[in-house]
C-alpha cells in the first residue's frame, strides 16, 4: 500500500446517499486496493471508453456526454502516465479514483458513465485484460527462450556429454538433445499460455453487478471494442470467476518448474567439479571475500522464482475456494500476487534466455565426462544380444561382470583387453570395441526422438518450422 489511510468523516460520494458517516480509518485501510490496483489504470480507462461509446451508440446517453467522457478519460490517462494523478485511499480503488477525477474534470456527464455497469463487471474486465496481456508477454518471452535453447542445440547437435539418471552416469547423449528437451518443455509452456489466453478472451463487461441490466446495452459491441472474442454468456459467472488468473498462474507455475530445472543444471554444470559450461561475465557475480569465485547468481535466482510463483497460485486457489456466487470482496485479494508472479516470471524468462545464449559449453570436458562411468555398458550389452544372440538379461549379467572387472583394475570398459573380455564370455570378438566409444553410442540411438545427431537435427528443423 503506498497511500496512508486518511480517516474521513464525509460519507463516500459514490454511495453516500445511504450513509451518514465515513468509514473508520482502519476500515478504509483494509478496504482500499488503490495501492496496488492502480496498475490496472490503462485497462480501466479502455473499458470505460468502450462502455461510454456503446452507451451513446445505443442511445442510453447523449453523444455530447459520451464525447465529454471520452475526452475526460484521455486527460485522466495522461495525468496518470505523467505521474501527477491524485490517487486517494478514501476512493478505495482504481475504478472510483478514475471516475471521481473524471467528475472533477468534466462535471455532470461523468455521473452517466456508470449506467448499466458495476464495479463487479468492471474489475473482472480490467483484470482479464491485464492477465491477457501477461499471457502475450509470457508467449513472447518463451519464444525468445526457445530461440536461445535452439541456438545451443544447433551449435552442439553432435557434442557428446554424459546423460544422467539419478544424477549418476547413464548413457552418452548429445548436447543438442539435452537442449531440445528444454525446447519441448518450454514449447508446451507456450501452448499452455496460448490455450489459457484463448479461453479467457471473453468479456465480462455488461454483466453489471451480477444479474445483467435493464438498459438496452450491446455487450457484443464492447466485447469487440476490447478485443474479446465474445461476451461471457452468464452474468453471474462473469463477475464471479477468476479461473483465468488461476490458469495463468498454473501455466506460470509449470513454466517456473521447468526454468528451475534448467537453472539447477546450469548451477551444477558451472561448478569447478563439473566444468561442463562457462557462464559469461554478464551473467555471473564475484565474491567480496573469495577472489576465485564466479557465482551463477542469475541461475540460482531463476531456480528460486518458483517459490513466489507457486505461492501466488496457492494463494489465489485458497482465496477462491468455497466462495458463494456472485462477487465477494475476498476477490479483491486476487491481484497483488498475480502481479508479482507475472513480473517475476517475465524477468526469469528474459534472464534465462540471455544467460543461455551467452553460455559456452566446454566440449572437451563434456566428452571426457561422457566417456567415464562405464557409460557405454548398455552398448556392450546390446552388442552381445545383437552379435552373439544372448538374451538381454544374460547380456546384462555378462556386461555387469566386465564392468566389475574394469572397476577393479581402475580402468574404463574400452581399456579392457580382448583376453579380459573373453575370460567372461568366450565368444566375444575384437569387433566389440567398435561399440564402446561415445560417438558410436550416440550415433546408434536413431529411434524417433533419440539422441543421435541426425534425430536432433530433424527435431530442430521441425521446431524451426513450427515457430516460423
Ligand atoms: N476493488 C474491488 C476489487 O478489486 C472492485 C470491485 C468492488 N466491488 C464491490 N461490490 N465492492 O474487487
């Protein structure tokens, strides 16, 4: 809250008819949302302009009044954007602040703006418009991030690195394949925001307080003016639900989970123990005491963003749960955390995109690491199946014995001699050594979606087409 509550004895000018006295100062403080919902000013003014134009077109107010309202709202807009708008806590929220100021500027016609409308459909409209913009921002942030990940994938479609399960060496994979895994995840995130946007793009305006209105309004016209696909079909639903914000936060939460996993990998990979990647100076920080340090702060902060984003999601679910239809003031608690979650999601997307495109993969370290930890043991077992006709379970057992033998000698699988191999299974031939290299291993994984460089390039091409 940026305004200090100022107690007032005067009854509120918006509903003062029924009230003899103004609210207690603490009532005013708990009731006011202007400290945060001023962020909806542009949406609020756009909604009012569409509503006033429609009222005039329907003959509900005069063209003169509509013209005065239009001009007055533009003045209010420039006052707010110029930073000299007198926001008042006593006027509770952005809707009443704008309307009261409009009255100061244009006088009597301002009082006609609220015909056939309520703050209930007004706030539902403003917030929907705001969240819709944030879907667009998330979509373009994700497009940029996917572009950065694809740049890495293209550069390193055949760089070999260790693939892990349980963070233990599993099988060699390609850098490009690993990067494209994130492209798939971020691509689904993008489509979630697209889906949510399409579903939320219906107009609550004209639902009025909850029951609709007796004035001959044209909800299709206001919907169209605000870029909505259609008006919402049920006025109770229109003022009551915030599922569009829940969908946005849910998509944001899933996206933040994906971001946190990539961020975590970058933290691990940039450590002195891994040295898989080097982060550029632009995305690292130093330590005030340890001169050798290069800290991946941006990655760590991205990893942490899920905390507040999922927190916002849980908060809004909890606010909405069990609310009876239609509007309840609880719903004023829908905004702040959505604002915060959106801000931090956009920042995290931009930071990850920048960090990823500036990232250098240390290909020699990646390849050396890929060759350790008996990473081609599965290739050896597969060779025994393919060439000697062993059942896979037996091949697994033979390979396990060979791994134990190599481990005992402190060497890797390709360093065993043919005699060592034959001491475990007499039919093994020199040919086996052909499958123990990491490049052979990845090149052999040609199944659809596999790690072979050809497969990775095919996926990159598919994504390029998809994003074009
Ligand atoms: N500031 C309110 C909100 O954010 C606007 C709607 C108020 N409606 C009402 N009937 N008091 O929810």
